[in-house]
């Protein structure tokens, strides 16, 4: 029997197939993880996978370890319920401190970006809660207003494939898949008005 690489709960939800995801959620109740390190090299957070992981075991604390010092990404992580955010470039002692703080029920933000992240969190507005780019917000708005991908592309003067790319990014970041779900999200975010 070949040995399998041990993946974190988040990785199993993010990269596993449908059956692996179901099994992971079922096992979370049995494994009772109190702390999970979310290793991020990419520019964004898979909101859907993170929410599944968080919801499957609400007592677990999540510390993000990333090479990305993006304040928007860190803000997004905390809005989703992260307990810590540490840059890989930091000393290993900093990760240990973040893990200890998380286990104590506290929050840790790497000092390099802490002020800006706290300002974003206290302001509550500005950037979308899931870190959509301005172009993604434009695409979302147009789709919520009833435009097709081709129609949105014409308004934005880009190709339909580009609008589809943005729609896929929006779906990944929000965890929403259907146009109806995206439209409701756009209303909640104030990108379009609810005209019922």
C-alpha cells in the first residue's frame, strides 16, 4: 500500500474530490482539531473551502501562513474568522507566538502589516469582504443587472472569455456558483439595488 501525503483539513477540502471533501467534513467531528495552519502561496483565499472547514468544526482556530504581505488578503482572512496571519519571511519564533496566541483564544497579526489590517477591519467598508478586485466588482454588478457574459464583455470592452475568467474568480472567492446567488450577493454588497 502506497503511503499518502498527509494533507491538512483545509487542503483536503480545497484539493480533494467530492468524496474526499465529504469524508473530511465527517472526520472533522471525530478528529476535533483545535488548531489548523492554512498554508497559502496563492494570491487569494478559497472562501468556499475555508467556510466548509470552519463550519465543520467551529471550535478550531485557523492561522494563515503565507508569503503574501497583501493587506487585503489578510483583512479577508480575519473577516472569515482567522485567528492569525503570519508571513513566511518572519522568524520562526513569530509562527510559534501566533500559534500560542490562537490556542489561547487570541488573535495575532504579523507586525509588518498589522496597522493597515486593523484599520481595514475597524473601517468595515471599502474593500469587499471577500477581496474582489475592482474589475471583478464591475463584472459582478453587470451580471447582477441581468447582462450575459457577452453583454458584460461588450460594456467593459473586453472579450467574453475575460468576463468568464472574472466570473470564475468571483465564484471561487465568494463560494457562490449560480448567477442568482451572485446577484443576491451583489445586492448585499450594495453593488446593485434590490428592485423588487
